[in-house]
C-alpha cells in the first residue's frame, strides 16, 4: 500500500530527469558527429586523399577563421568576417521582420473581410512557391543593386509562406474559443489580442523559424548578386580570388550561425508559448 | 422575485451547409426553471443551445427572450461547454478577469474580483496556474464561477460534466444546483447522463434525431431535491428515458 503511493509520487521526477539527460546526450552526439567529420577531413588531407588546396583542412581553416586575416577587399571595400556576418544578420532581420509584419497584416485582413480573402489568397498561393533566387533579377530591376535589394529579396521570400501559415493557423483555431470569447462579450479587438493571436502564437513561432531558414538562404542569394558587403559577397569574392580557406570559413559561418539562430528562436518560442507544450 | 429569463423558440429550424436540417419548432422555457435536453448525439442539442446563446442564427423562426424577439448577440446568457472553457494561454485568474473587463471593471479591479471568485470556489492557490496544470473538475469549477460572475439570467450548459469522473460529477451537480438556487437564473442543460437529468431537472425535453431536433416528449419531474437516484419514482422515469433513447437508436441505426 505504502509502496504503491511512493511509486506514484515519484513518477514525475523519474520522468523529468531523462529530459535533461536527453538534451545532454543529444549535445554530445552533435559534438561527436562534428568531431568525427573534422577528424576524417583532416586525416584525408594529411594522407593525400583530398587536395588541401581545393578543400583546405580544418587545421588551416579553423586558425584562419579566428586570425583576423579572414578579409576581402581593400580600403573602403575591405570587409572582415565579423563585419560581413553582422551586415548579413541585419539584412535578414530587417527582411524577416518586415515580411512577417506584412504577412500578419494580410492574415488579419483576410480573416476579417471575406471578400479580400477571396481576392488576396489566390495571389499569395501562386507567388509563395517562387524561389527567393528567382526574385533576384526582378529585385535588381525594380530596386537596383545594394543593401535594400538583399532585404527586399528576404522580404519576398518570407511574405508568401508566412502569410499562408498565419492564415492556416487562424483558420485552425478551435471555434469554441471564439464562441466563448463572444459569450464573454469580448470586443473585436480583445478577440484579436487576447484570443486569436495568443492561440496562433505557437504555430506562428514555428513558421517564423521556417521563414528564417528561407530568409537565411535568400539573403545570400541577394548578396551574391552584385552587393559589396555581407557574407554572400565575401564568399563570391573569396572564390574569385581563389581563397579557398575563406570560402570554407564563409560557408561554415553560414551553417553555424543559421543553426544557432534557429536554436535561439526555438528557446524563445518555448519561453513565450510555454502553455502549448 | 425572479432574475431568470423566459425563453421561447417559435418555428425554429437551422439548415446546415452539409444538408443537415435541425427542426425544433416551438419550445417554451419558464423563468428560473431547470430544463434538461436529452437526445442521441447529433440530434441538435448543441445547435439549440448555440442559438439560445446568440452564437448561431436560426434559418427560420425566432427566439423570444422574456417575450421579446431578439436578434444578434444574446444578452445575459452564460455558456459552459464540456471542456476547453478556459483559454489555455491564460492563468486561472486571467481567465475569469477577462470576462469582468467587459462588465465595467478596469484591469486591476477585474483581477482582484477574479481572485476573490477563485477563493470562493476554494481555488485561491491556483490563481496563477494555467488550465493545463489543473484537473478537469477544477477547470469546470472555474468556468462555472466565471459564468456566475457574469450574473446571467440564462445559464446554458452543454454536457458540462461529461468529461468528469463520477465523484467529481456528483459534487459539481450539487454545486450547480446551489448556484441555480442562489442566482435564480434559468438553466438549460444538455446531458447524456440519465441519472444526472433526473437528479437535476424540473423538465426533461426529449429531442428526436429522426428528424433532427423534433421535440418528441416533455417530462415534468415534480419531485423535491435532493433526490435519491434509487427511489422508485426515479427508477421508473429512468426506464422511460432509456426506452426513448433505445427507440431513437433503433430508428437511427436501422435495427
Ligand atoms: N457547422 C455545422 N455544419 C454542418 N452540420 C452541422 C454543423 N453543426 C452541426 N451540424 C449537424 O447538425 C446536427 C446537430 O448537431 P449538434 O447540434 O451538434 O448535435 P448534438 O449536440 O445533439 O450532438 C448534427 O447532425 C451535425 O452533424
Ligand atoms: Mg453537442
């Protein structure tokens, strides 16, 4: 009898522990996977299997990345790795923020006004699947070359998919919550601010993470098209100068920063929408 | 003095897009009475409740509220569903406070009143908990407390205790009866539970499912409360209800 009670009361703790252990285990596997790849790479170059001039080994690229020599251009055009990264991150954030806000606006309008839903959604559905890269020529023609062009490409890359996911999330709200809100005499504004938006927050956060992936790819496409700053520019320049360690460093930075931002967004999302998990 | 509203449905029907038609016709509900709607699932009970709450508009006919035709949002009704009455992203206290915000209280006053209401139902210590951290019974108690805080003249309950275990259900039924007595509100409740219907109702309205919504029978239960489930009268009535539902099932399932 006593034992049964004890077992029951211990269960929550027993369930809690493995979650942290699980996270730790995942991290270890993550590090191990990379250590193995880096080690294999180094070994392959040292043993002559891979050409170190085309695919520089980690023993070259890693010190190079932190040496302060990872730089392209001269004089005013000179741009270091960190600087290029910051410029690119700013462009992504700008495009992502603008794209998401306009998407939210469109989602609200199409939810409130059925006529506008019928007119706007078909257009969005057709434009959303267009790859960000395909927008580059269009953007250059309309906006020209420059930082704004990269932001605009990101904006376009985010807008369509983000609008569609927000509309879908709004449509998926359990109508009972809306009925309850009406029964509690909530105003239209209260229904938006206190019911609809909180209800879609978890899925909107997931959509935003997806959108970030799209944006992160789009911004590089935008930057490779004739802009003279940012990570995309840096990689193109490094390739033209045949600076393979710099190409490598640029590509790795894209991967690592993309991964870190995604994790941060995941954590932030869990923070903000803890009720949903 | 009676706060409860009288409710009359006249020639009421609701045509749904899928082709289903719920045809209720006429039904009168006395002020401060306790009416239970009983019928097979899908016969139109929730539709009737939603129309009474002003959440759905009838296709034909209309609703008289204290003898007056109403359209649009229904004044002075409070609605409780089987579950998910509380917004999962709000704490218990916020869930109550949001209802009070629209009754002239500012945010601070609404929060204080909500805390007091929670304390009244013995859930003060759970004020900051979200619904997911509360039991189903606690959530329904909070929903009931919130509904009563609106001082409704009409309390609409759609299978409010169906998801609860038998013991919690019994306690909730007692609480509901007390709330009905003290508030003087008219209660219209849907349930699947025959015993629950017999323990609570003044009148049991039996709704047919072929055709949907038709009022098949009305039973008046003129017995004092608290009632004993095992009393001969209730057992007799329970058999009649059971016979009705069996007949309905036979029709619907082509037995
Ligand atoms: N929004 C709707 N669209 C189409 N059909 C509906 C809708 N709501 C209810 N119905 C149909 O109307 C009938 C009555 O539904 P409902 O009132 O929910 O029944 P009950 O509450 O008695 O189980 C059912 O057959 C159901 O399928
Ligand atoms: Mg129902």
